[in-house]
């Protein structure tokens, strides 16, 4: 693995998952991190809510 670690980064707000939870970090600190993009807990809730709204009201699909 060459010491690289895989960091889960939220693709919405850009926070990264750390031992202390979801935090904003500075990419310059560890440029060799391998990123896996996903949703943090807060953004996941928002995405789930938007998905439900899209199912309920297709006309709101343009809402981002
Ligand atoms: Zn997020």
C-alpha cells in the first residue's frame, strides 16, 4: 500500500472522514491520500431526502 491511506471524502461538502468524525482538511498536508468519494452523514441525509422528494414529485427533479 506504500503507506497511502484511503480517505473517504464527501463529494458534497468536501469534508473527510477521520477518527474524530467528518472534518474539513487541507489536501496539501497529505497529497498522497487516495480518495474515495461518498457522502458524509449530514449530506447523506440531505441526498436521501432529495431522492424521496424526486420520487414524490418528479417535477422537482431540477432541484439540486
Ligand atoms: Zn458532506
